[in-house]
């Protein structure tokens, strides 16, 4: 017997040990997993042999399968995967599915416009529609304000000067070998010290090896 779910977007996680189902929101895809129901026949040895892996049957929101089977093929797939189960197990399975549906319905809303089953997060209680057909006003206002603020910040940044200095490329020349010395304290070519000497008169920093201040001409020690 094919399962007749209240929503096509569900997963049958049942195994020979028991029954459990997951129902999914048609908008966000979040799922609600029902309580596990232990199989009574599982305790009786030798009644059946079957695959113990979970069977997943999920139809897409558009009516086309994106994960495995559509509704009609999916329900047949459930039956085929459980072919080796005993009649008693199948009866338990069907009864557990009915209980699971009753449990799952309490966590979903059926939109009267698009007829999708959605979770509480995607349900507009005030309008009685899903948020896809009736977006929440406060959420849309907040999103629009945030988007406008982001655009204003970018526009203000475009016309704001954030750097007013001059861009210069400076290179230290070793006073001993006359080659580019690099960025360390010693010349990368000859190893001469690159420490600056402060002029005792005007305070200007001069390169090591210079005998007279380049600013005031004072003799440097």
C-alpha cells in the first residue's frame, strides 16, 4: 500500500527496528522529525529480512524531483525497499505513518494561495499566508533600511578624501657602497650601518658616514 502523505516533501527514516519520519518546509527546507516508534515485530526473530537503511522520499517544491523520486515513484520506492518485511511490519508501518502525519501537521501551515506547507518561520500569522506570498512588513522594512544605509555609506565614501598626503617612493642609498641598502639597519650589499646620526645643532637626521649635516652644515662626529 502506497503511503499518502499530507505533504510530498517528506523523508521515511523507518528501519526494521522502528518507524520515524521527517517532514520538510516547502520554502526553507527545514525539517521536523517525528518521535521514533519501535516495531513490535522487530523483537520476534525470523519474521523477516530486509534492508535496514533509511529510505528517503522527497519531492521538490515545484513538483519535479530534485533529490530522488517524485511523489508517485517515491511511494512505490518505499514499498519496494520494504518488500522483505512481514505483513505485520507493514501494518505497523502504515499505522506509524498516520500517527507521524498527525504529529507533523501541528508544525506546518498550508498556504491557501500557493498551497505549500511551511514551517512557523515562513508563516505570516497576521495575513494567514506564507511569507513568500505575504512578506512580513517589519522584516521588509528592516531589510530595505539596511540596504539603503549600505548604499548611502558607499556613496559618501566615494566623495570623501581619505588621504591628503603625497605619495613618494623613497629608497635608502648606502653611504659606503652607494647601492640600494634595503630596509634593514645594515646595508644589504656591504653590511655598513644605516643608523641615522642626529645633528647636534638643528636636530636633522643624517645618514651614517656623512661628515657634515645636510641641513645646517654642522660637522658631525
